[in-house]
C-alpha cells in the first residue's frame, strides 16, 4: 500500500452483476475540502457532505486538510448511496482514526445518515450476492439489513448500527451488535410474502381452459386467452401463479435479488413465483426496465422471472412494448443499454396475454342479445396490434367463451390450486427425468433443433398434419417447434 493512501472495499452493481470497487482516500497539503473522483453519480458525489457531517457528529472529524477519494476502477460508472460506509471508513483511516487491517478484505455496503446512523441502500441483497461471487468472505451492512444479508449463504455478515459501531469493529474494540440496542426505535414493517387467497376453484364451467393452464404451468409455456368480457380470462390468469411449484433455491435467490434491486427490503427469500400485471398505459421503461445515472431498475418483465407476466387487454399496449417482448421470450434475458450503462437481467417468465375478440368485445358471441358493432376492418386492426412474430412465440392459444348456464352453484367448479399444483409438480418431475443430461429442465425451454433431431424425432405418422401445414406455409418452423414442445408436456 502506498504511504498515506487508505483503501476500503465496496461493490458496484450493474443490474445483478457486481464489480469490486476499491475506495482510495489520501490527504494532501491543500486547503480543507474533499473531492470524489472515479465517475460517481449525483447521489454518490453528495456522499462527501454526508461523510463530513456524520464524522463530525460522532466526534471523529476528518482531516483539516484536503482529502481526495478515488473510486477504482475509475472507468466504471458508479451509482447510489451504498458507497457511503466504505468512503467514510477510508477517509477516517486516512485521518488516522481507523486501522487498515480489514478494510480492503471486507465489502462495505451502507448509506450514511447525517447523525452517523447506517441505512439500507437499494439492492443490498444483490450486492451481498455479488460480493460472495467476487470472492469476498465478509461483508459489513447496516444493522437493519442484517437479516436480509444473512439470506445469502457462504459469506460472513457483520452488522453495524452506526458509523461508530463500524469503527469499533475494525478496531477490535467490540463485536458487531446482534440485538437492537435502541428498543424505542420503531421496527421495520414486515415484508413477508402475502398468503395466496386466489384459488383455481373459483373458476366455474371452464374445464378446457383450466386444463390448458395446467399444461402451461407444467412446461412454462406462454399463453394467450381471447374471449368476450366476463368469460373468465383474468380469473384464469391471476390463478396461474397459484398452481406453479415453489421456486427452487437458485430461482429463489435470483427472484429475491431482483426484488431487492427494485427497492424491496426482504426478511425472507422469495419462495413463491411472482405475479406481475402492468396496466396497458405503462411505459416501455416500466415493462422492460430502465437504466440511468441512478442505476439499473428492473421492469415488470424481470420482476416476473420464474413467475407470471399477465398483460390484460394486450392489444391496448403500445406496439413497441409488445414487440420488445419478443427477444426476451426467446433468450430468457432482457438487455438494457444506455450511453454509459449496459446490463442484462433475467427474464425467464411465463407470459399470459388476454384480449377481447374486438373493441366492443362481442365478436363471435353466441348470445343473440349481444351483437358485435365493429366492422371487419376494425376487428382486424384491433387484433393486428399483436404482431405475428409475437404470437408465433405463444405456445398455447385459447378461445374462452362465457359460461352460459350452471345447473347448480357448484356445477363445473375447478379443482383447488393445491390439487392442481401436485399434478404440475409431478409433470415437471417427469420432464426433468427425460431431460437429464441436457441444459434444460422444462419443455418450454427446449429448442426446436433438439426436438427435431434424430434421437427425439416423432414418427412421421404422428406429425403428418403439422408437416403438411408447414409445407403449405400455414405454420412456421417456430410454430412447428411450439407444437412439439406442448406435445412433450402433455405426455
């Protein structure tokens, strides 16, 4: 280490990807002041005021000379207030208040209050996961985020309630607090996942549609539902997540990381598949995600990873937004590129599109009292907002009709979500056994090239109909593969 330069480790997040940042602090013979260099954003540049004020409040004023703080690597843009703790410790170390022994080997994550308290920054869980992946064996976080940080296995978590606690731990004077010493401080509101109250048994008289949702859940197939208002499209879609199995440990960690990056503080990992239902007036940034000087913010398509993205009134969404879904549905990732930011986020979701058959909703309705008032051209333009390439990526397309009669209040009632979930779990287990030794675990993930290969090719007698449709141009190769995937799920 160069004489007079002190270093403390921190983590820079670009999406879910982390980069180690070494916060360097040095004192020079100039007029008192502080500067932060190394491509900080506005929130990070303001850290010098928080650090100087907080240090004075806890009785450890920084040097009365000029302090330069460098965030290395200097070419990487850094965002957010999560660097405050590392900056404060590096500066105080340069001012001879903190020993250097553990500063560079501990990842420091925390926002600093003017009174010296430490607060949880956005994306803390993601930063802790990144620290572990980058080889850090220890991370220091605010006390209030200790439970969240300990959700990540394989890394030691040190908590500090204030800047003084962090300094004391580095001096070896006191262990990090494991209990809240200020009992009068209000507790953080619980963030446990809500209990699922929507059950598939609420669906009446739609046996075919319910069975289609079971197939979709078993293979993680995308679904489109077309039907008049009141036919149960929203009811079916909102209950799809309830019949999906619990997330596996790796899926749970990714879903929790995305939630943390979205600003949610967690006491437990996300264990149930998420459900996202954006309004049709939502912007492209809200659906796809955005990146700016404040960092990467996941959109609905990433927050729905390993769960369900439901787009009700799909033709009412902007054409650009709908077309932006095409690549993520194929690759399972969404890429956010801006002038200085480039990041990839997970997008392994199950898409459900719901649409009326026409603007008035009554096209094809068998009820004589409900006649369609739309012209043929109006109907074509309405459904034409869902482009061919997008529809070609939907594995299951279902026309849902209104339930016309019920002989009794319980007539046609679907099984409960728990019963159906058992079937889905069994079907996924069969798929995993068949796909053992491959990179895939669900039929919805399997590429068509593999399904059409010699080892998996179906007898020609079984594919005569779709072979003819392909030859006549009524079916694309992607559509052909889609049928093969669904066929494997039903077996």
